[in-house]
C-alpha cells in the first residue's frame, strides 16, 4: 500500500498495550503521522466518554467513531456530531424477550448518548440488577429492566457470564437474524446490539466522505469481530497477531501483537 491518507485504529487490544497503555513507541508513531497531516481516527466500541483518556496523550483532536459506528464524536470540540442509529424502546423490549429465550439468564445494559461525551441531561449508561460489566462495575446507574429498555439507546449490551461471546452471538442470531447488528469486542460473555448497518466500517465511511479521503487510501487496525467490517472496508486492513481468528481470515496483513507495538510497526513504514 502507498502512504495512507488516513489511519483508523481500534483501541483495546490493538492500539493499547495489554496494560491498557499507549507505549512510547506507539505514541511517537501517531505523533509523526499527525505532524505529516494524516488524520488518526479512533474507531471503537467504546462510548464517547471513554475516548478522551486515549486521545489526549496522543494529541488527537479530530473525529472518533464510537459505539461500533453508531456515534461520531468530535474529540477537540467534545461534541457528538452525528448519531447514525438508535434502537427505540419498542425494539429493545422485543429484542430482550427474544434474547431471554435464546440466552437464558442473560442481563441487559444500555448505552445512550447526548450532545457531549458526558451529558448531564441523560444517564449515558444504565444496567439492570444482576448485570456485571466485564471491565468492572464502577460507573453507570443501576435501574429496573423497564428503565434500562425504556429509552432510545445506541447500543444494547447483553451479558451471560456462563457463556462465551461467540456462543452468545450465535444464539442471538438464531432469533434476531438481520434485524439488528450483533457483534462483540470481548469473548467474556458479552455481546453488543446496534441498529442495522451500524459498523465501524460504515462509521468510517461517514468520516472519510467529509474529509474527502477514498477508502483505498485508509489503513485500519483491529483485533476483534467488531473490527471485521472496518478491515474489509479499508484499503489495507491489518489484524493484530493477538486477534480473533475471524479477523485473521479477512485481514490483508497480520502485524505483531499489541504487546509488541504492532500498530507502530506498520506505521513506521511511512512515518
């Protein structure tokens, strides 16, 4: 691939080390790219409020594709500039009923978005009793199921600690089909549902259209099934060596794992 005009990267398991840090080598590569005028777009399942702690050390102030493509966030302005897809309460309730049948004893949480990364006018993240966040239970609001499902959400999270995410996704697809996008960014018993067509790839398409960058001049990095569409969409899709097997099957290239600065190793060809 010739020198990219835009870099897109997943965060967890890709850009960050196993200690959830930006290493000196990765930071240096990102800063050289930015100094060369090449935008770096974070593309993540994370909500907007989890983007600034990663963007700030790297000096990133442009767009971020959040919630697996459902939300476009302007980091520098702290502004949600586009909500590309929401699940309405009637959909959330219907999906929850079907999922209870396919995945017994599952629990639900919902991601909502306002005008900023953290919007005091809404509860950005709510979860029902019994839901356990695989990344820890230190944030959000515990509410009854009716409240969890009772407002529009950009993402419905489904948790079953006794199953893998692979198993959950397969079960969910048998009852929901293509009515909703089903993916996951961890294999620890958590799947993520979004409106149809909400993927990191489609979110990046929104960004690159506005920046006038063709997809074939984009290099994208990822490690989990929620990155598949992004790697297939980009001109050059790079999977981490620590990636899920499904990603290795579609990538144009496999780089070193995130424990060895795999993203930086590729970027150093050009920057």
